[in-house]
């Protein structure tokens, strides 16, 4: 994880709308590549809105949207998840399409080792509070985080053991489809 640059006024010159607002939010920090993705307009508006809901209450550090995201070291990202990346191998890669984000820190604390920290749990509660038709449908994090929150796959949580293990050090928030969500409720 590279350095996180804090949100600040003027950080989004030339950027319009929701992405500009997020970039200028003091509770939003991101790697230079993630900032570049926001400025370039590759980040899905639904994802920007979900992050705005989270940053109303917590300071987060985003590692990657599209650029700089890798499932496996040295393997460039493409439209599909690599076959060797657990049971999700072969499925569409939501990062590639700007529909996913990896959050590495919350209020200055790393996600790794802090799955049951009240701030981490509150991130899950805030995401769960987004109306189903707008809520991300690809929510993955550390096993302790997911189990403590007790959410279901119908609510957008990915609870497969192999995916929980692969997400011990970050919270992945994403949308599977170009429009809408898979959330049943």
C-alpha cells in the first residue's frame, strides 16, 4: 500500500460532480493511482456515493479502484479474475470496470487485525444502511468482520471462506453489474 493523500480543497480541479465532492472530503484519503481514477472519471457513480456515505462518519484510506489493483503479484488485472484466485477465478473483475474499491485503513487503523474494531464494524453498518437498490452487492472483508456483522449474501455480502481469507487486509466494496444490484432486500 502506497501513501494515502488526504482529501482537500482544490484537489479536484477540473473534476465535476460527486467525484469532486469525494476528492475534497477531509475524511477521504487515497493512493495517487486511486485519485487518478477518480479524476479520470473511471469510478462508478454508485461507488462514489457509497464512499461518501462512509466518509460522513469515518476517515478511510483507499488503495485502489482500477489502476494499481492486482489480484496476484506481477499479474496485470484484466476483465476477469485470475483462475488461481480462489473460487472467484474466472468471474468478471469489478475493479477493471471501475466498480470496486479496496479500503485499507479506517480512522488511521489498518483493516488487517482490526476486523472487530468498532470503527471497522461501523463501516459495515453504514454500508448495510444504504438502500438495497443502491447498496453495493460485493462486500467482502476480514472473516472476523463479516462474522461479527452477521450479514447475508442477499444483502450483498460475499461470505465464501476462501474470499474472506483473501480479504483479511482490506474491505472490498463493489458492484457486480453495470447497473442495479443483485441485492434481494
